[in-house]
C-alpha cells in the first residue's frame, strides 16, 4: 500500500519523539542529525509535540561559535500509555508515562481451557482498570491502550484472525474490548511488540537490521529491517515458529508437522524433557511456567538433566536461528520473552555454539546474539508504543475521538 503524506508525517513525528525519549534532553540540530530529517522539518515536528505537551523546553546548550541551542525533553507526565500482553498462559498489563517508565502493573493468570474470547476480554478489562487505579491517572491522560495477542492479526480491523494455540478464528477482539474499555485501542501481535520494544529501549536501538526471537508458549521472529519494523504485505511477517524444522516431525497446532515451535516453545521444551527423563521431578505436565522455572533453578545447580534439555533445545533453536542469519544478515539477534528470560545465559551460551555449527561464516561474523536487556515485559512495552503511534497519528483529529481503521474507542458515558 502506498504511503500518504499523512502517513509519512506521522512516521516522522513518531521517529522524532522516539529519539527525544531515548536522548532527553536534546537539541533540534541533534534530532535532525539522528533522524536524517531536515532542520526545518524537525523544528515543525518539535513544535507540534510541544503543543501536545508530549515534550517540553528545558533550557539551552552552548554551540561552537553560534547562538545557544534550545533543548527539549520528553514530558513524562504529559500522558499515559497502557500495554497489554495477552499470552497463552497469562494476561499482563503495564501502565507507562511518556518517558516509558512503568507506573503500575497487573496480572491475570489464564489456566488451560480458559481462553474463550469473552473470558480473555474480561481479564484484560479488569487488569486495565487495575493499573489505572494503581497509578491514579485521570482518564483523559490515557492516550491509548496497545493490545498484543498471539497469532495473526488484522491491525486495521482489530480482528484476531488466527491463533492456532487457542483455535481462534476471526475474533473481533477490539470491538469486544471496546465494550469494556473507554480508551483508544490498537492491536498487533507479540512479534511486532517485542521488535519495537528492542528498537526503542533494547538491543536493537541504533541497529539497522535486527531479529527478535520471541520464545514463549508460541515462537516467532520480530523483524526490524532497514531501521524500521517489517510487517509484510498482510502483517504476517515473522511466523518463523511455523517454518518446518524437522520433516514429518512433531504435530503442531497449525496443522503441519515439524514446526520450529514444537521443539523450542515451552510445550516443546517440556516434550524434550519428557523424552529425556519421563519421570523427572522437573516436569510439571500441566504447567509450562512451573516446568520452565524448575529447569531454570536446576540449571543454576548444574543439574545434569536440565543441562542436557537446554543443549537439546538449543540444538534445534540454533539451527533455526542460523537460517535467519543466513537469510536476513542481521546485526543482532535478540532472544526475548519469558522462556528466554528464565533460562537466561545457559540457553544463550548453548544457542551461540549451535548457531556457529550451522550459519555461514560471513553473516555469522557480522551478527551478535544476545538476551533482551529490557528489564520489564518487552511485549507490554512494545504494545504501549503502538498506542503512542496511534495517538500521534490522530494529531489534528483530537477534538472528536472517532473510531478509525486500526483503533476502537468506546462511546463516551
């Protein structure tokens, strides 16, 4: 789809604000250098952001032989953003200020079989209400709610098109949420959310090409190519977890066999453990989180079974990541989400060794493989930036909040 002048202006506004958040305080001249935009364009965009009270003037700095340069910084209290991470086993919600500091968190557990859309919507609404109450923010200060849901989504219509682990098909998720949540709503999936979080605050900051490997119940790869998020023509880029790793291998929820996800997602790791030691005390057959936590504790104690499970998992994961490196030639591969966070350095070390056995030497030499450094939930953080992008897109249309493509707002009371 061809981008309109409004799309380009929104993208530029978004990029300038991202740079200000990353480098506050900063000057217009530094922003022009960092973004590649002209000084005149930056000055106009900074003026718009000042009018919106998203940023503020904070003084001057000396310049070499010229007039002092005015400095701007993010106005942390100028608004609030909410990021919702709907995962297969939990709902996690965080409320951020405009400097992307976490002000409040809320969690709702999701047990097997409790993933009906109505129930999930109720859990999200409860958690969103909780963080707003905890932070004590006025409703008018909440710029929007970004929602991440696993699987394939249509971000323009707000529909969760296909979530294989739940057997969801064409669920009008944002319409359902808008019945309970009176803030603008924006939908995408965790692959995009994790990639954006790394671009803004993590290991992909300042990198032109990055792959963010999302390791949870499901598996995928968020792609940042040429300095920006890569979505693909139908917003489906990154479904690496459903590429074939083993011909005629393990059955997958998507209907195929041998997918990457079936070997390196949390259920796949549980199966790796079961095949190695079916009666292991580390295995909690009905509880992914408890099993991964037990493995993490056992790794710290150098338990033989835990170490072997991680080696076996890294063998599969390393082969899949090597394919991504050979195909995309990224500067960095980031291991993200809750499984990677819990298994940590032992998993990273084994993955690096496995990738070295499979990747071509030249692209591998240019690629760093790291754990996500983001201290909070990267999916919630990334989802919050979707709400920020939506708020910036609506500049000039803020007197009347109408539902539009990609967002839903409930009727005002």
